[in-house]
C-alpha cells in the first residue's frame, strides 16, 4: 500500500522519515564498510621502504578477505543507521515547520 505523505499524520510522516533514513544508513554502511576497514588497517601499519600505497592496499585486501572486510559491521550499522535516521527525521520536521513544499517525487507507471 502506498502512503501519500501530504495527507499522512505528522506522526506517520516522522515514522516514514525515520524508516527511510534507517534504510539509507544501512545501505551506506554496507557499501562503505570494506573501504573504511582497509583505511583503518593502512593507517595502523607502517609500510615497508619503497612499498606503494596500492601494493599495501592489495596486500591488506588479500589478508582480510571478503568476510574480514566487514568486521565490525554490526556496530557500524547501528551508528550510521541511527544517525541517518535522525537526520532524515530532523530534516522532515524542519521542512514541515517552515512550510517548505515540493521535493522530488518518484513516479511509477
């Protein structure tokens, strides 16, 4: 069932914004986790003399593997998901408070 936000109650609008933010935050955390894990590892270890950043990243990626690149994902999902959900809710409430209209509507046919 599709919900029209313009006719939804303020509580439902906030719930929609929170849910949308949570989903967006989860997606962002999942997509960026491997790169953040590798960044943490490269910052914690010293490279060998003459070793390039690219070769260090390749070595770290091989050591971690796919599963290792997602270590700590639970805490990150919680952190990024809740922060993004809060931002979406605040944005929606401020937009409603100042009477801002419009926005992007995705049409389906």
